[in-house]
């Protein structure tokens, strides 16, 4: 049996409107991973399940004032509800809940479901709670063994593994073992026999061993001196009766040979907790709730752990629901196992729920790395197809007043034109919209030249009409739901920059890049090389006087190409242009030379607000940079 559906009404941030649930989530077998930015409701989902099911560790779980939805005006509701549906019962599991189950026939198949309805309400300063099963309006209480079989394994986010695995009264390791089928509900066990045998040997020591007998005899002699004449003084040393619970409470779990730190101890703790998900013959719910699985684990340990959980538990009757802030885990977990939390909604990313096709899932499983997985934790997303955009867009965003980190925007470099593979994650099959704005920035890819079929010579042809048509078609292609396409007005990003107000700076950046590329290794530019590059750019600009803006851009673009028409300069030129733009809007000390333009310290300099404002106005008014500006503003949540 598994948790198949969860509905929440007026719990925490999930407001119920017109009787509809504030949150509805569907879960499936195996691994379910709740992902999303902070305060998206991941912890609320886990806590809701804990209130309904309780936990194997027998924690004291009760609703508190903060659990009741509070409106922005400060008014809190007086009641919240949680509905939980459990399905896919095996016959062994169903027998434990037979009087509580809803039974439905599907052809020859019989389907069982358990409808749990939790309610908490306030009366004055007191909070009351109840759990009923069956019909919402006419349910009955569930208790006894059935109630106990619903308890979940729970691992809290800030785990003190060393303490949890230490011996002591009601220790966690003893609770785990007592709930394991090997020990559960057993009054007799081999361990008890071992202890009884040991106790007998201890008692025999004081009656059979010379030194032990001396101790006992001394006690008896002393007692005889204290007693009246003739009063018995046959004292005995006996071991106390010991219970299985007390024996297990004396155990601790450690790995002394590893000299473990927090990470190893947490893995040990998780390994112990997962005992309760295997070999359960009682027919109870096999569910683990794990908050922040990545806690205290380095990246490689995270990857090993999630691989194990997916491989071991994904296709059986065990269910694991985790929450995570880790892009590393999000990239490793199968996309079909992810549930994206955003603005009070839980979006299942399984096949049939997104705009992705079956082949897209296989592609993303291979290429959705931890860097790209940042998209799951962003407030806004900008998708780009190359390194140049990846380098330049953060700089332009900062200049126009939309620093990406402040607005929670992640750049996803798809490294190709496979935008639909990635943007489809954020598209819903049912027509609903995930409220995460996604900007897809791409090139119109209309080449501004014709090729002579005989000579193979290229002749400049701006092709404005074709470019406008391609721009329109690509924008439409990549627009769906919260995803919008932003296509260059001309050929490529670099070509548009060459036609824009940044043309002169771009021209210099090309020659800076050529100086760097011609060096035997990538070294910082010297003042001399910078001066030489500037002079070359100025001389070319004079030679190009009289040419159209488009033709100049075409010639400029050609400087980056080799004889085969390809360029290995784009990323280098983008880095150089980014440095130039930073330099232009920074307060530069008088003693700094041009070499400092390519110094890492440049990014720590204060901003010249006047120069920044002037450059901002130019960029925002430029028709060839408009698509970049619009894409940034849309990802930041602006209407464009």
C-alpha cells in the first residue's frame, strides 16, 4: 500500500478557497522528491503526513497555532483539514484494515482504498484533533493495531545521528529494533536466553568461585552479627529480571573502525532507519519521510545514497518521500520522481504531466546536470544556448537594474538548441501554468549573406524580412504556459551586439580575444597588447566608413571566424566584453591601468552610478538588444 493522494485545507500556507483544497499532491510508488525554492511548502507536506500517520519513533506530534492558515491581514482560520488516500493494498495488507476500506470493483479486479480524514480545530485557547476514516461526513475512528500499522519512518532535517544511535532509555536504535519483525511483539527471543544464561553464570560466580564466595560469605557474616541470635542470614546475590526492551536500550550503533564524522554517522543512521522498510510481515505501511536528505553529506555521498534509494526502492511496495534543496540530488533523481513545489502547488513531473515526450525524459536523465538543475529552485529562469549568453547576460542584467541573484534567476545553458527538452519541464499537459517565468533566448539564425553557387563566395544580404519572420516563428515555437521565447532580431547574439550601441566595445573585445587566443597560453592582457588591439579596431573602423550598419556588423563578426567559417573565439570575446562593460560602470582609481580591466578585483569595485545609468538607458533603448532586456525582465517577473 502507498500514499496516493494528499489534500490540504487551510494548513500553514495552503489556503482553501470555496471548499477546494489549498494543495493537492499525487504520489506514486518508490521515491518521491519534493523540490523547490525556500518556503514553497515542502516541509508543510511532510508535517501534514506526520499529523495524519504519526511516526515509528513515537514523537509527540500535535497541531499548534502556527499550523492554522493566517491571512495577510492577520486573521487566522479556526480549523484545518488533511485528507490522505492510501491505495494499492496487497491481500496481506488489506486484512488489517478490512473494516475501514472502501472497496471498488474494476472488472474482475478488486480495488481497496483507505480514506483518512484528519481535522484540527480551535475552541478558545485549546486545539483539538481527530482522525476518521471512510466517508467525509460519516467516518469512523481508526484505532488499535490498524492505527499503529499506519506509522511512518521519519528522519528530521537537523539530525543528531550520534545521539540518535546511542544507548539509553527509549533510544532511537532500540525503537527501530523493537519495531522490526524480528523483535516486534515478541515476549521470548534468543537474546533473552543469552542474557539469562549470562545472569546464571554471574550468580554462580558468587556461589562457586573462591573470590566470589568470599564476598558473599562476608556479607552473610556481617548480617549474622546484625541479626538476633538464631535469625537466618542466608543472603543471596541475584541478577534482576531483564526485559527485551531494556536489553535493546543498552545497545548503541557505531562504526569505530571508520572514525566517522557527521556524514558517515548520518549514513549509518539512515541505514538503520531503512530497516523498518524491509521484511515487514505485519502488512503495515512502508513509508519513509526524509527531510533534507543531503544534510551533512558531501556531494559524492549524496549521489551514492540517492542511487541506492532509487535502485532499491523504486519498483516495489516501499514508498519514500523526501524533501531537498540540493541541485545535486535533483539532477540525479529521475525526473518522473520529482514534485516541484511552487506558490502553493505541487507539480508532478512524471510522464504525461509535463510538455515532455518519452524520449525527452531519457535525454534529460543523461544531460540534466547539477548546474542545470538550479532551475528547480529558481524564482525565474533564463535558458540560453551558448557560453557567450551565459557570460554576458548577468552583466547586462546588472547594468539595467535586474541582478540575477537578487531576483532569484537561474541561467540554464543548454549548450545547444534543445530548448524544448528543458523548457518542456515547466509546461503542463493539462494546460495549467507553473508560476515560474521561463525566458528562452535564442538566435533567429538567418544568415545575412548569399553564397554564389559557382564560386562559393559570400555576398552580404541583410535579409530583414526573413529575419523578422524567423523571429516571430521561433518566439511562437518556444512560448507555452509560463515559457516565452525571445529571439534575436538578426542572425546571432554576437551579430546583434555588433549592430547595437555596444558595437565599438564589441569590436575591441574581438581583438582582445584574438590577442589572448594567439598567446601560447591564456594570459592576462598587458597594457601594450590592449593598446595594440584598440589601435587595430580604430583603423578597421575608419576603413569601414561608408558601409551600412549591418555590413559593418557582418565584417566585425567575420573577424571571429576561421577559414572554415567556425569560431573558437565566442566565449573569449564574451568574457572580454563583459570585462569592458564592468570597467565602464565602475569607479576606477586613477592609479589603475587598462590591465586592471581583466583583473578579478574589477568585480569588487564600487559602481559609478552616473555611468551605469547612461549605459542602462542606451541598452534599454537599443532595438537589437531589446530581446535580451525583455527576457531578463520577464524572468524577473515583469510584464513585457
